[in-house]
């Protein structure tokens, strides 16, 4: 039983870690730039359909602003 208690505590702590830890702000910006080349203006945390995403705002060479959403857990570009 003494060995089981620390293991259970470790599992509880690990399950409480934030979902945001998988894909960081810089990585999300780089992924978004591959899809919409330009200058990154802002990177913010958001939720879409109850899932954490990075909302990356990019300014194109033409002066257009584009919003790219990157899944914070997988790094998949959503749009």
C-alpha cells in the first residue's frame, strides 16, 4: 500500500497539467506561418468547440490580416 500511494499522487498531479503544454505559442506561430505566410501580429489562447486552440493573427504581404487556428493539443491547423 505504501508504494501505491505515491503512484496515485503522481497520476493525479499529471492529470491536472494544462492541455496547453502540448503545442507552445512559438510552435503555433510557426505552424500558422507555413499556412499563411506573413508577419505574425498576435498569438492568443482561445477555445473552439470546447477545445483549446491558438488563435494566430498574420499580416500578409498584401496587407491582409488572416486568422489561423492551431489545435493546442495536436498542432493541427484547423483553418
